[in-house]
C-alpha cells in the first residue's frame, strides 16, 4: 500500500468537497440576492 498516494487522495477529496460546498453556497447566496433585487425592483416598479 502506497501511503503517499492515500494521503494525496484524501487531501484531494477534501479539497474537492470544500470547493463544491463553497460553489454551492455561493450560487445559492447569489440566487437569494438576485431574488431580493427582483423583489425590490417590483416594489419600486422599475
């Protein structure tokens, strides 16, 4: 068993997981902001 590969694989997996969670969070956050902007726009009647 090559421990270097196991460690590299584990680190890579955690990085990918962190990255995908961050991207997911950012897209949800952006969508929420867009919805809020749309609502403000509707209220102001722009």
